[in-house]
């Protein structure tokens, strides 16, 4: 996670490449619809809400019985419905979309409730539209009291200060340079909209979520870290651009890793998206705005921070020249990863965050294994498949865990195999699924001591 931000990594940009003839514009706004939606989501709890707004809601009168029922139905909506990739792309190089994400964008972009309802009608039936609109109406008195009434003047000062800072430092031109770097010159001309949802003083760090050409953020009204926020925005936009790269460029990147002599080439590729976004946003964009590098860690994951800093000088050179990434840059990434992380093969943080879990035991067992993995370690990407041969594994999988549950099996012992292409496979047979958490602890210890 980037410094000063809890940032969501799910992103989409519907942009076409083509000749660039103008710079992008950048609009910063507070939209009441976004605020109402964010307050309703905070009432529901979960990752999409704001802890600061949840705290504010604890101070208001509880909803009436009809409003509580309306909010219950809103909180129960399936926000992951039709979550899918918009086109066939290699795993790790794509972009995703969903009706819910488009609805959130429209809450930022729509000038009024009528236009909002019209725009979400393509994805949501009338009954679902009513659930959303009823929830917004239910939280409106709270929004008037706690946000518009309690934060109004401070919120206006915050958004004015942010807008002035981004315009003064021409952050739109930084976004345009990033688009050209990722091979999307047409994206350099796209107008961007930043929707700021104000939260009370002391509300913690800001957030930034990018979908299509809209940035959505919770922003404490006392926040003045405008440069830090701008660098996070560029970071998140870089993720979007990575997922929209032209397919020929994607194939060049993959070929560069396939041809690299490094034994860690699979891991260098798996970590590339996050390292590039960090170098582009938290490194280069911050430097261009502030005039110096950020002295704080660029990312609170040591693997990403080290990798990003290793590739940063070569990335800066292309961005400063407003040039695209090229074959020479791509060819150096695996070696940069090796320099930054010389003990990668003994570092579970490197090896166990991008996984394919292979188990033939069925959905219930697979679900228990997944939960144990996520409770014990940070997992950034995981695909679960039933038993399959090595040549049926997703090609981009860096590490493969093969777990078999067999009643009567003895105490399991991890076995490690290394494929010719650099993938690591860890295999174990356990008597019951309850033994898996302890087995995971053993796996981490074995990796650290290189004991096999």
C-alpha cells in the first residue's frame, strides 16, 4: 500500500491509442451525489466506506424503521455482479469493469439525481435503481448535518487548495506523459475528473480509486499533502494504463522476461505492475512537483519499494523525454529486480504474494485453504484451480501451491520443484484441511532457511 493512502488496486480505462494533439484537462470537484453514496457505503461498513464517516454516523440519531430497511436492502446489493475483464488479455495485464464501478463514476460525474438515474439505467433495473435512490434519500439528513453543515467551509478550502496545487504543477501534463510512456498517446488527451468526498478533521489518510477517467477519493478536510495526493493519483492512473497497454507491447514485455537470464524472471514480471506505478507516481511525479524525491518510503511493501527504486532512473529518463517504454528498458527489469532483491529466493514476501493454488478437493476445501492463506500472509493475486498438469497452469503464475487433502495421510512435508522457466512449485499432502495453517507456517520457515 502506498504511503498515506489505502488504495484500491481494482482499475479500468476505456481509452484508445492514437496521435496526441492536446494536453488532458483535470477537473477537481465535490459532488453531493458522491458524498451521499459514500456516506451510505460507510453506513454499510466494509472496505468501501470511510472510518471517519462511520465515526460521525455513530453520533447521529438512528434511522427510522423504514429507512433502516431501505439501507439494509442497499447494503445487501451484489456489488461484485458482472465483475469481468472487458477483453481477453494475459492474466496480470488486463483491466476489469463492473456495473457498480460505473455507478460510482456516475455519482462523481452526474450533475443531478435525474441524470444519475438515467445513466445507471443501462446496468440496473428500475427496482435496483430505487434501492440506490432510497438509500441516498435515507442518509441525506445525516449528510446535511455532518458533511454540508459540519464541514462545508473547510471542505471548500480543501478542494480549492487541491485544485490550485494540481493546476499550478500541471499534473494533467504528468498524466499525459504517463500515458505516452505506457504506449497510449490517445489517452494523453482524455479529460480527468477527481471527485473529493470530504471527511472530518482527523479522518486519517486520503484514498484514491481510479476507474475509467474518474478518480474517487475520501479526503480529510484538514489534509494539505497536495503533492503526496497528486503522486498517488498518478500512481493509480499508471495501474489503469498498464492494464490498457497495446497487446503488441504486452507481448514485448513478456518476451523480455522470458528471455532474461535471471532465475527470478517470473517474480520480476509478477511485481512489475506495482513497481512501475510506484516509480512513475511516487517517484517521478512527486519529484516533478516537489523538485526532489520523497524522503519517505515510496511504498509500505519493502519488495515494491526496492524494485521501484531500482528501475526508477531508467523510467525517469523516458518520462522526462515524454517517450514510451522501449525494448532496452524492458530488457533491464529482471536484472534490476535481482539487484534490488538479491535474497529473493529466501524471501516469502517475494514468493508467496502471487499464487496459483491447486487442489482437487472441491470448492469448500479450496475456500478454507484460501482463507488460511489470506489470514496468514498478504496475498496480492491468487487463482484457484482443480488438479491440473504443469502445462495447464496459468502461464503468468509465479508460484504454484499444490495441496492435497487425503484422509489417513501422515504429517505432510513440503516438497519444492523448480520449473525450467523459473516458476517454483511447492507441494504437500495433508490428512485434513485443519492442518494447512500450521503447514503454511512451516513453508514460510523453510523458504527463509532454504531447507528442502
